[in-house]
């Protein structure tokens, strides 16, 4: 078992001159050990397990600074507070690899200000796109009515809509929007993207600037998906006016951030039958309190910010971390580096 | 209102020499009227509504024989018995357009023996593929656990599997198999097809002859889908041995015909945890009696032979009917004609 965090007071000569410390969850380390071992002359792993125990599998404390891998194992560990404290305590945070796309929480903001290099990840877009398809197939496929028929032991036809025949409006056409759009297009659906960049995408039939988005366009959509950054411009984007423009047979989905939606207005809108249903993986307050009316609303499908939570996401994050680690040690640019500017005004950014 | 079925006893001179009668549901006729009108010199519609009323929107009984369009409106009408009687009663059934892929019921067999030309349809493969994806996303996406968490108002992560990361075995690689395979490949899944024809398909990673299917191959699959014809060779294809070869974390799906599955063996297999879950749109006895143990089994998702039931299927069937009607009147070959041989021995065929 290693020391508590970093030996701030130790004289330099006790440290290995050419080593970076690598702060990493023990389970992640076990998974990657064989691929980290060849880098033993450059990195000294410092592992943390769920029982808050730090260990040094090899090497001793380095003098070149700390690399930290803030992944699912670390962030959702019972020992997350120790992980955070260790990151805060390092005298020199050379590089922080996050597995989040967003920067919109206090810890990530502080880390971003402290880190010399900060990288984000967009690989969760694959899993999030699968969550979107799950919600879409269940809504358009009349999953609730099918389950009710089965429960009632009633052999009855339940006509449904094909996702491939639907028209989508995807607000925010970054990594998530593109991953959703690519799958929907393959299924035959019609996709309209909304983003500030005017660049076309092979995964959208057409692209709008946010200023071009009309109520008519919203009303044409069978499904409206929010997956844009949370900024001062997008907070409460989906409000009473927005919902009143939606089709009464449509599905509203949010996988971005809770505050994109005026939740009170959403409940009123659903009660009024427009849109027909909402699927939410994010809420304004997380964890959502048990007393929230969102939980029990018959027209809401709600999951606990869980859309990225797959083995595929973990594997893709590990691959990106290892690729970035190799670039870092070779002094090359990393994938998805975040400009330091992004940490000066939290409300203006989300992702890269 | 027209006469009751056909005026068998009427002398020939009362009939219009160059007309075919078109037996069609009134609702279908209304939908297609504008596109049928230009054919008024060749066809005389004879419509049937849900109240068992026959009408002649134009023309009088023809002498050239009867064309019948056996679609959803007709087959699932309260007046279906009148539709069937009218088909049986026609002295000359020149062409019957079915919207079913299969021939495996008594009525279709009798019609096939009577009709000079009999055509089937495979357009329902699109909707059926959507049903398969719905069942797959809900199983691999942990839909049941997600709904339970919401019901219990518990904000908890539910890790899930991406459909795009799964490996599929699709038994029967005709229209349905190809439509499922195409969508799965677009999502990133691995697809193995099983069919008697050795032809490769762009929608499968590899193709096996039924004789090449090993228990090991079955065990590799995360999902096994049956969508093959029901024949003496495939009846009870999925039996106790088949299920015992499946992976304990796998999904079994049947959209073919109920008798492909030994249902007693399936229940025992699910109780033993192998496969993990079954999704069935067809059962041995349809409608499934309320007392069947399939209804209430916690590891079974069951729908009422409803996978093809979409507006898209109706529209595609209408398009195929109109295309075939135009070919028929021009004396050209029709799409998906069934060889008369197929109606001589029911158990040897299913679809074309």
C-alpha cells in the first residue's frame, strides 16, 4: 500500500527523475497492466481501489508530474472522494484524461484549471445513440401497449410506427448527434440537424443553424432530440413555447443536460398531450429526488444518466487513453485537448 | 349495394366482356381509387366493407374473371368471412394477391389451388425487422431494469449491452433475415446467416448451410433469431438440445412460425437460465389461449403476431399490388408469383 496521495515534502532526490506518476483506478490498471508495462521506464502507476487503498504496482514517485485517468471506475467508485483529493493534491497535474464530454461541473472545472493538458472523450456517443434508439423503438413500437396486452393475456394486434419512417430533429450535431444520425439514416429515417457550424454532415438530410429553427420545423418532427452543450444560450431551450410547437404524436428526448429543459413546462406540455411522450436520461437535479413528478408521469421514460454506461464505452475510453498516453509520452498533440480558455467561464462551454 | 358475391347464374351477355372484377376492401379502394380509375376500362371494383356490404363503385360484373386483393383491411375485417366466401364462390379466380409471405394456412392453401396466378408479399419484412430491433434494444438495453428503477424512483446506473456489440445467428436468410441483417450490420453487430442457398449476402458476415450449424456456433451468439419457413424439416427446430447450446446471456427470438419452437422445452430452458430471455411474435396456437404459461413468464416478451402491423407495411403492399396489377393487365409476369406446386403439399413450403 502506498502513501497518502503525494509526498509533497519529500526531497527531489527521492523521486525518479524520468517518471510520470499515473493515478488510475486499480480495476482499470488490472485491465490495462499488460499494455502499460512496456512504458515502465516512463510511468509509475499509483492505483486506488474501492476501499480507498493506494498502491504502487511498480516504480516510485516520479518527479515529472502526475497523469490522471478519470474514468468510470474512478468516478463511480465508493472511493471517488479520495480520487478527487489526490488529483487536487498533486503539485503538478501534467495531464488529465476525462471520459466525460462535458466540463460543466465544479470538479472538472477545478481540474481543468489545474491541469497543464486536459482531454475529454466523445466515445460515449456510441452507447448514448443506442439509448436513443432504445427509447425510440419503444415509443414508436408501442412497447407500453405491447407489455400491457401481454400482462392482460390479450391476443390483440397493436399497430405501430416504424422508426425508419420517422422524421427527426436533432438539436446539437456533435459526436452524439452524428452517432444518432448515422444509425437513424441507416434505418431509413429522415434527419434534420441543428448546429452553429454550417458544415453539412453525411448523417443528416439537412442542417440548420439554431437561428433558422422555426416552429414549423419543430412541428414536422416525429422526434426531437436534445444533445447540445449546456450554455447560457441553450439553458431552458425546451420551454413551453418549444413544446407547444411539437406534434401531438411526437417524442421528445434529452440526453444532453437537464437544464436544457424547463421541466415544469414539460410536465404541463405532456399533460396537454403535446408532445406525446418524453424520454429523459438527464434531469436538472441529479440524482433526481424521489418526490419529483417526473418519476411517476405516465408519459415519461426516465433513466439515471445511464445512457453511456456500457462495456463498449469503457473499452473505447481505454483505447483512447492508451493512444493519448503514447502521444503524451512522445510529446505529440493529444486527441480532444480542451483549450484552457474553456475553464475560465463555465457557462460558455460544454465539450469541445 | 351490389349483389351477393358473383351472379353465377347470369347469362354471359349481362357481363362486360373486357372487364376483370376486382374484389377489394372498401377502405383500401378509397385509398387507391384515384390510381385505379385510369384502369376503369379493364377492371370493375367490387368492394366489401366491415359491415359486410358489397358495392360496385363503377362498371358491372366482368366476364374475364376475378382479381382479389387479400390485404390487412380484408383479412382483419369483421367481414372477413364474407371476403373468404366471395373468393371461394368466384367461378374463375384469375389472380390472388396475398400480403402474407407464408402459405401455411387452410384458406391460403385452398385459394392457391383455385387461383390461376397467386402472388405473395415480402414487404412486411421491414416492419418485422423493426420489431426485432425493438425486442433486441429492450433486452440488451435492460429495459425491464430501467422501468423497474423508474417505478421504484431509484436513481441508479443500469449498465447495458450495445446491440452494435452483439453477435447474431439468423436462421432463415430470406427477406426478413436480410432486412434484419442489414439493420444490424449498420449498427455494428456481427451477423451469421443460415440458409439452404449458399449465396452470400452483403447483410451477413458469413453464411452457413443448416447442416453446418454446430452447437458451438449457436453458443457464440448473443441473439438467435428464427425467421425461416415452417416445413417438416424446421418444425421443432428450436428444441431442448438447441436451447441447451445457447449462451446463458443470450436472447432467443421467433418471428417465423410458432411450430418452429418446442414451447414446453423453451419454458424449461428459460427456467434453467439458458437462454436468458425469449421474444416471440408467433406461437404454436394463435390466438394464444389465456391459460398458456408463455403469457406470464418473466423471461418472455410476447406479442400477438403483430410485427408486420404498420402503416409502412400497408403502403408498401399497396404499391406492390398496383405494380402487379399493371403487369397483370399487360400480360407480364408478376412479382413474387408462387408456383402451383407449392399448393400440392402444404408442409413443404412457406413463402417463395
